[in-house]
């Protein structure tokens, strides 16, 4: 009798572990935490509840992307001169507002 209960508990534990791994993969948690990723979100600023502008590094390129409920739109790809000036550490340290208005705002 105890042997059957032990087998049931082991099978139940294996099933729960398998379901957790599948859930983590679907939500991207396992892939997001891997070191050396090629995509990283450097900054996100919300415009309203359903839309935001994000600064994304995709391999060696940098993009400003408008993200809404219906999808995403690339606002601007930084050219080689701009992206060479903007390292990952600098982008994380700089204020998003300054970066955004330097690229899109009025030139003073």
C-alpha cells in the first residue's frame, strides 16, 4: 500500500515539475534569464495604460519601438554613428527622456 502512495507522489511531483517548465518556457522566463542574450530592453516609458515607447538593443543595433495593444511599430533605427555613441552601459545610465528628445525632439 505504501509503495503505491510513494509512486503516486513521485509521479505527481514529476508532473508538476514538467508543467512548471512548460509554463516558464511559454512565458519566456527561462530564455530571458540566459546570459548573453541578443535582445535587451534598455528603457521603457509608458505613454498611457496601453502604450509605451521602448529603447531596444537587438544584437548591435538600437531601435525606438512604440508598443501598443495591437502590436509594435519601429519608430526609428539608430544609424551607425548614433549607435556607436550609445553603448549599452551609457543607454542604461542616461535618462530616457534626454535620449528620446535628442533623437526626435526639436533641435535647439
